[in-house]
């Protein structure tokens, strides 16, 4: 009888200790999440152009309350959150205009950048308005830029980020493929043009991933998340040509931000 009481007491003590430790661990995890200091940099894919619900104070930067950085901050409640991503930004714009909030206390940085440097907007304008041969020639020109010039620009950008935020985890996110080949589209670009544009996105992502890895940064490939949600898929998370609001063309919708970019960022953190 006495032995049973001792066993019961010991079991109760063990259980209470376990619960206390579990509670402490949960509290520590919550405290760690709250201590996150997050800065979101980059271009229109990070600012949320195309997702609507823009912050009026962001002007032409078109920062959306539906953009993945805002969604991440809303779900993780970091101790601080700075959102400086801006539509149209190139690598030089990130360096010169967006790094102000970074410091030694920054723990997480996310960004998309490189598409505008490589001439994304001009490629799409050429492909929509000109011939197939002109489109493919412009795509190949952009790919040459990615091979020869963009790596140095990314290196400069990533080095500037690391210099300002030496303790941060940096997550570089890529770009989706725009088109589902042999999909539901019955007009518009040819399949050769669509395939060339998809190939250019892959080319840009590969170059970006290489530079990110060389700087010790994480790379988040959004292509898997967007697969099945490209233009011509019947369930697109990307705007096609929008003549009423041309700037939103070929940018993620709100669903693309929440279903494509947000889980990809979560996968890198």
C-alpha cells in the first residue's frame, strides 16, 4: 500500500514537472516569435501589386494589406515590422531607398528583386504587342542580362543587406512561371512565346538562388506553389493582361500572395 502511494506520488510529481516544462517551452516559443524583428524589402511581388487593398500612404509603391509580408506579420506578431518593398524597385532602389529599418536587431528579412533589372515589364510589353520572333529575341536578351550583369547587382544588394543586418535570417523569394502550357487559353500569346517566358522565369530563379546561396541566404522557390494556378490554368493566381490597370498585369492576385508566396516564405523561416 505504501509503495503504491510512493509510486502515485512520483507519477504525479513527474507529470507536474512535465507540464511545467511544456508550459515553459510554449511560453519561450511564444516569446521567441514575439521577439522577431521583420523587415520586408523588394519589388512589386513583395509590395503586393495586383492584390488590391493598397495602403494609401504608400503611393506608387502600391503596398497591399494582402501582400505576403503583411500576412506573415499578422500571423506571427513580430516585435517590429517594417514594410519598405516598392512596386517597380530594382536592386539599386532596394540599396538606396529600402534599407533604413535594418539594424543589428533585425532577425528576419524577406525580398524579391531582380525582375525589373532584367527588364520584366519590357519583355511582357514586347511579347504582347509584337511578333513571336520579337518576343523570343527580347526574352533571350533578358536572359543574357541575367547571365552577365544581374549577378553582380544581386551580390551588391545582398552584401548591403548583410552589412546593415548582420544577425538576420534573409529569405530571398523567386518568381512564378506565368503560363500553364497547353492550357485553357484560346487567344493571346503563342505557345512558343509562353514557353520562352516560362523558361526566362526559370533562368532568373536559378541565377537568384545561386547568388542567395553564395551569401548564406535562404531561397524560396514559388514555382511549386503556383503550379496549377498559372495563367491558362483555369484557376489562375496571376493577372493576365489587364488593359484597365496595366500595372497589375502578370502580378499575383490576393490568392497568389496568400496561397503562393506566404507558404513559401514560411517554408524558409
